[in-house]
C-alpha cells in the first residue's frame, strides 16, 4: 500500500531542515525571485530592548499569496516558507533578547543597560509566576502589581509532582490538594531530567500582564470559573493589536544546578530556593539551560512557539576551552560513554501502591511505584538532540550570538532551536484514526494526522527542547499517540503504523483543555474527594479537536494542570472511591 503525500506537506515538515540561505546586511531584504536563491533578512541591528509585537508584517505579506491583503494572518506558498521562517526566527530572537534585557522596577527595559549586565533584574522577572495566578482552593489572584512582587520577592522553584501538595505560602503544610499542580521538578507528562552530576533540572513558568488580565477578568484562574465561561464562550487569549498592544505570552524556563565543574561564565545564573519533589528545601545557584517563549500573535492564531537552549547541553566544540582553560563538556551527555541509551526516563522508585487484583477483588495485586525519590534517582540522563537545528536557523544564530559576544553578554552562549508558526492559518486539522476497507484491512490516518495534527499546517512539524521534552524524542514509534488517540482503551492504538516523529510545542499544547463541568454519578450527585476535611468535586476537561470546539484552552495547559477548585459545600455528593469501577481487564483490547 502506498500513499501520495502532497509536496507541500513534506515541505512543511522538512523545509527548515533543507533550506540553505544567505545572510544579508541588516537592512537588506527582497522578495524571492523565480529561479534564484531568495535573499533573506539578517538580524536587525543594533540589538533592541523592545519586545516585538509580531513578525515583520510587511515582509510576511510580501511573501504571502495575498500581497494586497492588509492584515494577517497570511497563507505562505511552499516556495516562500524557508524565507518566511527566517522572519519568525528573527521574531524569536528579538523576544528572547528583550525578555532577557535588564529591567527597571516597573518591568520596562532599562535602556541605560545592555544584556552584558548579568546582575540586574530581567524583563521576564517582572512577569507573574503561575503559582500567583492559580492559587489554593481557586482563590482570586492579587492585583497585577502585588502578584508580581509576590512572584519574585522570595525567589523559589516550587518543585512538586502533578496532582496534590503544598501551596507556595505554606511550604510545610502536609498532604492534600494544596501544592502546585504542575511538575516543576518533572517534565510535562513524564519525569525528571538529571544532569551529569546527578542533580535534577528545575522548571518554572510565568506569564505577561495581557494573559494575566484575560484570566482574571474571565475568572479562568479556578475550575468553577472555567466551567461557567466555557458554557457560553470559547477561550481565546488576546493576540497583539498591530503595534499598540502585545499578545498573551507564556514563558517556561529550565534551570541546571551549578557545580564546581561548570564554567559559570557560560550560563545566565540565578540563586534560588528549591522545594524538591522529595527531601528538604535547599538553596543553590542555577544556570539557565532552556527557555520556551509562546506568544499569541495576529500572524499566528495557533501561537508562535520559540525555544532556546544553552549551547553546551548535548554537544560541545572539542577544540574549545572554557574560562579555566579546560575542555568543554556537555551538560547532559557523557562523551565517555557513547553507547549509553539516550533519552531514557528513570524508572519510578517511590510511592508504592498495591494494584487491584481481579482474582481476589482486593487491592492486593502487583505493587507499582508512582513517583521518584530524588535521593535514589541520580543516574544522569544521557540526552541526545534527535532533530538537529536547521542550518538556516544556525546561520541566524551565528549572526545574533556574534552581536551578543561583541558586547560581552553571557547570552552569546544560547541558541535558538526553532520557531513554530502556521503556514496556512485557515487550514483545518486532520483527525486521527483508521478507515476500515472493504476487505477488512485498515487504512492508517498517518502521516497526514501528524503532518496536519494542528490547524494551520504548522511548521516545522516537530520541535522539542532537549531540557523540557527529553523523553518525547523517540524517533520511530506508533503513529497513534502522536496524533491523539488518548481516549481509547489502554493498549489500543487508533493508528498502529510506524512513523518517525518526536513531538512539538504546538502539537502538545493543541490537546490542552479547560474545565467544562464536574462529574456526577448516575443519580446526579457530584463525585468528590475529601481532603483535609473538605470536599472537592471531580472536574471534566474539554480539549481541542479537529472536528469542532470541545472545551479547548487555546493551547495553554495552565488552565487544566494548575487551576484548582473551591471546596464544595453541598450535600449532594458521592465519594469518588465508591464510584470507581475496578479494572478487571485481563487482556489488552488490541489483542
């Protein structure tokens, strides 16, 4: 069986890998001429402290198939995708530099300073840390000003597992539904990444005032507010309005604990207090090793996704020496053991739980571990970047890193991995699944359900950060999970065809949902969990879909993973534990 894949589809997947472009002078730009290598934009100089509102719209319009259309979004023809990619990569670098520019107390860039000043507060440090938005028991956030101050006055990385735990203002309160709900010691949906010294990588997330205001005004900071809002409205975070207002922005950062083996001159460093997944709180210096920047713009209704890494994460120049005259070494790859399996998640080793045993009807079956003990989880993660940085992006990286080096900035040691954006914003997503043929055989939905998983023909199809999506870099694998068949029974894949794939920022966030209500039993009573003497209802979450609106959270996982619920005071309740059906399944449905 063969498939005819449109040339355009393969270009969307591979254009950033195949493009070879020439650097132009800072002011040079020409629309591509037929039969010639297109001239592309070089990075604008001098470096600017101003956050960009969007990509260069006049240049993007000139590349589109509607050059007379005044406003974005635009559809970009196949042949112009590599040239347009350069515009989005420039936007990514402009955002990175502006966010990391020294800031005044009000969060505005300090134009009297440059990125060479490592001690000054950064612009992003005047964003709000998400624990100040999604608060205990769904409480309303403080004002923007107070939330900013609370976010950064006592810097801390609140490291906990996904689920339940302690609030930032009560770090020693035991148990319950009171911790941050997002893995700040764990990568999203997987587990810990461990550096070459056996230390865990830590994470934090923050957002700008545009997104903060939207969440607060619509009461999306708790589950009850989400359920009320989604009953009548579609969640759509604000995009920029030309150059008068910026769009909603989220940033996620990965931090490596500094050791005496690290060359501190190659890292942007901050001192932090850490509350780990297990063990006692501690303080240490941390170096920035990864940064996601996602911005909702007029040119990108599916958001623009940019991701950066420290240049030594997985490979180094063997001929280069550090500031102490010693050879460089990767942060997350052991060059002395090239045969060690790469991108392997450490096995869980804590939180044992006895499984339900269908033979006895009791929870006396096999013991499974549900989490990790940091003191026992120290084997370094051998990390490999499966998809290399496109050459055209590296060409731009060389330009910008050279400019940063000339001013003595530590950010010369950071590089753009890639930028995702929609080539054809109106284009719908393609659903996952298989089609039964008259002879009983199944026609897989891949590769289209992966190439076009997200509306808008987002390019590049795959984009991951090795410090934040380490374990999504699997290479050859079944197509189903990548194209979303998560609601099927365990063991069953809608599309078992083997494909090569990793994941992507937009592809993952496409699945994010918001609370659309609370689950009830067959008699109409709310299912609740009782924690610390309070009842909490069980939320139901929608998601994005290729066949319609089903309670999606407009690409932000924060609403589903961080928002909490207020205690429920009603008496029309049933305990969740009394309603769960034991899993007596003896064979996987696929068999």
